C-alpha cells in the first residue's frame, strides 16, 4: 500500500489549503482551492503537479481557484452532486456513500450537510485522514448558513464514527476561539483543558492547531458530544434531545 504525503498551508486570512500526494501514482489532490498563489507555491516547493481537486462545498473561499488551477494543470474536479451547479469547473459529482478512485487514491465520500445543504467530507483511509471542510472544526463546527442544527448533528455523527486515529483536517483556523467557547461550557473536562493549553501555545508560536486526531476531538469537542450525559448536564439540559443540545451549543458559539 502506497503511503500518502499530506501538506497543509495557510490561504487567505484564515483558510487552510491541503495537498495530498500519492508518490507511486504521481497523483496530487488539492482539498478545496481557497487561493491560487499559496497552492502554486506549495506545489512548487514539493515538486508536485496537481492532478485532481476535491471540493467540499460551494462557498467562494473553497472554490476560488478551481477554474484557474484546472486551466493550468488540466486537473479533474470532484464536488458534491447537490451543489453541482455552484461548483466552478466541476467534472464529477459525488454524494455520501460513494467510494471513488481518484488517481489511484481511495476516497470515501460522507454527506455532511448543515453549513451548506450539499456539503460533503472526504475520508482517505490510506492516509488515515478526513477532510471536513466547514462541517467540523477542532473544538467547533460550521455555522448553520443553509441547514439546521438537526441536519448538522446527523452529519457530525457520521464523522464521529470514523476511527479514533483519523487525522482531522478542516477549512479554517478557528480553534482558539472555539477553545474559549468550549471551555466556558465544559470547564471540568481535563482533556479539553489540556487541548486548550496546547492551542494557546501553538497560536503564540504562530503554528497551526491542525490537523488533530479525531479521537481527541471526540473527548473535547462539545459539538461531537451533544448526546453525552456529562456535556448535557454542563449545558443544564440533562436528558434533552441531542439535536436540541446541539442547537443550544451552536447558539452559544454564535455569540463568540
């Protein structure tokens, strides 16, 4: 089995760009295209040629360089079927449950609507990595721009079902703010306290807080624990419907 090389880098003000490279196949995949310049720089530094783009959702800061990169490299663009009309340059539409061969790389598609109605995430078992776009963030989740809380809660449960050793890659560097909100809710959580200290140190050193192991997120991210009795009690919502707890969590995060 070929190991995958994954490189993450900053784009725009707080977006992440990610490249996934399969050395034997010569395949290089961009996860979303927030900005052309940093992607080209990362490709040049690594000595890779872009072959594919996986788009998570239609927002401009995730598709901005689709057409420019496609024109430059003749890259094949995958994107969510439900947002096909909004994805610039899309060649192949995918939906949850699909397993696709992307230049020799196995990609499992997971439906994760809520932030937008058609958003998908991409799980690469060979790389033990999931690319969740703006559905799930470290210690947080996406804003409900198009869907509702119940929809996004179901989406995050699908991501939560992935193996603990899976590395979570997200669309933005929002962890420090998410951490402050999470700690205000779940202040007695020792695993969360440890993660918050780590995040604070990383940000002081101008380092990224991502990727992070999904197993850690399952213990620390309140949005993955809306059905956890301890988290429900911390919210003053013991025995409440998890979707209602999730909605209350999202409303609290919206205030930060």
